[in-house]
C-alpha cells in the first residue's frame, strides 16, 4: 500500500482550469467534471494514473499545504501545438466529526469544486503504475467500481473507443450508485459513456441501491450476485484482467460474491493470488 506521505511532491506543475461543470443533478450530491490545461506540453501520463492536488494553506494543525490524489478520468490527448488536458471527476465532500458531531468541508474537494475557468492550481505527479490498460487487444477487462471510482474506467473506455476500436477482448463494467441520477457520466446531465455502447464487446451493468438514503454499495453487490456465474467464468480465463476502483466496500462486496461463486474463501484467495502474481489484478481503493 502506498501512503500519501511516501509520495514525492517536489516536482510541481501548474495547470489552468479550462472548465468545471456539474455532472449530477441539483437534488443529489454534487460531482463535477473539472478539465485542466497543463503547460508545458511534454507532461505525459497514461490511463489509470492520478495526480496530487496541492491546496495552499494555512491549514489546521499548522500544515502549510493540503495534499490529495485524484484519478485522471480521460485518456491522453494533445493538440498539435497546444497543452495537455486532463479531466478530474470530483465529488464535493463533507464529513462529520465523530466527537463533536459538527459537519466539516472536505478541504481538497471543496477547493477544486470552487475553482472557476481561468483559475490556476498546483499539482504533482502523475503517480501509479499498477492500474494500467494492457496493450494486447485480446485482453478481457473486468472493471468493478462505485462513485467517482468510475474515473479510470472512463479513461480506459475512451482509449479503446478512440484509439483501439478493434479491441477483441470483452470489456465488462459493473458500476454501483445510490440512484440513477448519481450514475456518473450516465445520467440526464452527462451521458458520454453512452458513446461506448456501440462496441460489440462492451457490456455495462449498473447496480442501484435499494436503500438510497444510506451510504451503501448494496446495489453493486446485488448486480454482482446476479452475474456471479458469468464473472466467475470470466476470471478463470487467463486473458482476463480485473480492476477494482472505489470505496473499500467495493472490494469487500466483490470478494464476498466471488467467494460464494468459487465455492470457498480458500479457492477465491488462491485465484486472486494467482492473478496478482500474473499482474492481472489491480486495485484503486480509497477511504
């Protein structure tokens, strides 16, 4: 596991906000698509990587800066002579102090969501080599995500759609959200994931919570259970790569379903260890 304190933040970059748009309706939690323009144009990254956003201080407890990682939600593109543009998928976060019961703003998410076109920010990176799209077009991709964990998968699908349209392997996405309006890039406000549904090998399954008033992943777990046998068959294919992105419950729900499909915890543990050894298992889990 990599900790924020282990990351090198000495190599800083400057970016300008190109646009910031809300991609969820007004009556559900706010999530924004934020596009950054980076100069110089020699900045490079690949799908599945993230950047570290630096929020200038002062901050509580005497910290000069506040640092948080955000996964890039688009595949690399450069105009012939222009800057690199990257897109972030950011949920405006709040948290409750467990001792006082007071609500506090998430520092980095609110900082980003408040930025306007033309504003600048400082970031570091990119980071992350494990969450990488295979080069072999025969590879099957099994993607399990929830919430803003959709970001790296959107970049994967965008890359396949635009740069490898003859991808032969299966591309299967399981995505969980509390309600239909909270399915990111797949609602009435923003629906660009629909662009990728013309891929013959692409399948997407959405799991909506039966208890939307609670912060649970039960919708994702239910759709995984419905397709458990198909998933089990897919993961046994040596050409299948598995990707998990989202909250810790995303991983625990997937493991619970697959332990049942495998017949035992021991058999599923052996399967996951084999996939990890073969570099066919990747996780991007956040708290």
